[in-house]
């Protein structure tokens, strides 16, 4: 088997890893732009970053306007802010939204970008340090920035090796007050990354090993996820599991689950991870006839068969959202155009996408 596996992010993990590693921030320059949302001011992440930067004598400014599913307008504003501040580097703290936005801001700060989705991504971007405060997207170890595109009415990604953060700090302590709904949704996103990675045309021995270990860690936390009660060690394990799944998709990309999920998020505001969780069981069921050996490998990694997996996901998701046939036809047509479909190991037609959508969230 011939393959390439690439992972350029230095991962530093453990309790108080930010404070204990101030020296790692020092070489990045003298002026830091902190890109974040609103919660980092309450969960301790911002305070830790301030302390470390002050200790190093580094100047900083905060851009805390990142919304969920960040828009192009927000990252362009952030890019201008970074320029006017004269940032040397970016520290991103938050869930996938601030972490993804930071990558686009790092680009806009250094390159004149008219249309971010068609702009060829040059080498010159601000270097980044990422600190996740949700355990799901794995954005801290990926080269993807997923933004809301109001022109094509979907979420689209920009991707380039230079968008990998240089360092990811993983500390579960920031997630102590993460709401249960966000904890479950983000965990489902991570599960989806690991599973979809195993269904990608780019799946390989390394990505499979990471995906299997990710699923083991994430499902090891299933009782905590069900109960909604988390010790610090549970938070840390969810964070590791999600980062491993991020390392999977950094190399494999995602599949039609993400492609379909984007419409649920764009048109109905369904959180990203929940959208994937709603669709994943029916998608896997449909994969059985197409790539049976891969589905068996996934079940083996999960330690359960598909009905048991569906039940577990269902129990986490709760009552399902319901959509009209017309909406689902539209979502299927949109998903069929998404490049994630080509990333899947077999053909998956628009009609089949529609069927998965109907089984998942049909009336
Ligand atoms: P999110 O949108 O970043 O955060 C969800 C909510 O949780 C926000 O209200 C956020 O508030 C809050 N929050 C975050 N951390 C918290 C904490 N420690 N305590 C309390 N509240 C907290 O959600 P996400 O699921 O992590 O990220 C989703 C985004 O990532 C989507 O745009 C998705 O497309 C993208 N994504 C990217 C990749 C990739 O490879 N790059 C992969 C999958 C998904 P504030 O933001 O105001 O702080
Ligand atoms: Fe995702």
C-alpha cells in the first residue's frame, strides 16, 4: 500500500499545559492577535493566554467577534484588525468556529483576498497556536477552515498545508462548564470524523489506526456522555479522542455525511456535530451494501454492530428534527455537488443521499 501521512502540528497536552509552556509562545514574535468567541473569557482560556503573553513581554489584542459557523465578513474584519494591530502571530481559543476563523484571518492578514473560496492560498500566512475549548472538530490539528458562504448557501472549506496551526494545546480544564448539548454534539462530530475517515478514498494504515483509537477513546466516555457528568479525566479523553479524529480527516477528508450536514446547519441552524450524528447511522447502513468490509472494520473499532451504534447515537441525540420532502430533495441535490461525495469509497447518487436524509430526518 502506498500512502503519505502528514501531521505538522506540535501537540502539547495535559493540565495547565498553556501556563507550563510559555517558552513555546516566545519565538512567534512580539505581537499576538487572540482570536476567540465569548466563552473563553469565562472558562479560563483567555486568562491563561494573557498570563503567558505578559510573562513573555509579548503585546496582544483580542478579536472576540467570532460567531458560530463563522462568516466570510467576520474573518475579513479579523484580517483587517490583525493588519492594523501589526500581529506577528495568532492565538486561537475556542471551539471549531474561532479555530477555523483564526486560519482564515491568518490568511487575510497577509494576503489581499477578494474571494476567499477561489483565492489561491499563498505561503504567507500568520503562524498560529490553537487552544480548543470543545472536544470535537479537531480543527487544532487540521489545515481546514470551514466558513459560511451566503452566496452558495452552504458551508465551504478552504484548505492548505500552511493553514495547519504550529502548536495545539489540549487542556480539558477549559471545558468544565461546557454545556451538555455542546459536549454531546461535538463528541458526535469527532465520532463522525473517525468513521468518515475510514470510508474515505484516502484512508490508509496510519489514518485507520488513529481512527480506531479515536473511537475507542470516545466510546470509552459513553457513560459520561449519557449521564452528562464529567471528571477532568473524561474531558481530557474526549479532547484526545477528538484530536486523533482531527488527525484522521487532515489526511482523509470527510464524506457525504458532512456534505449533507452542511444544509441542516445552513438552513435550519442545526449544530454541526448534531447534524452529523443525525445522519451517520443511516449513512453507515447504506454503506453496508457498497463497502461491506469497511463497515465491518468500523463496527469492529466501535465494538458493536450497526443497530447498537444507531441506538447509542439516538440516545445521545434525543428527539430527532423533522424536515419536509421538498427540503430534503434540495439538501440531497446540494450534497451531491459537494466534493465530499467524491471522497467516499464508492458511488453515492443524489437519490441515495435523499434516502439517507429521509431515513435520518424525514417526516
Ligand atoms: P463552536 O461554534 O465553536 O462552539 C459552540 C458553542 O459553544 C458556542 O456558543 C461557544 O461559545 C461555546 N463554547 C465553546 N467552548 C466553550 C467552553 N469551554 N465553555 C462554554 N461554552 C463554550 O462549535 P464547535 O462544534 O466546536 O465548532 C463547529 C465549527 O467547526 C463549525 O463551523 C464546523 O463547520 C467547524 N468544523 C471544522 C473542522 C475542521 O477540520 N476545521 C472540522 C469539523 C467542524 P463562543 O464561541 O462564543 O466562545
Ligand atoms: Fe466536522
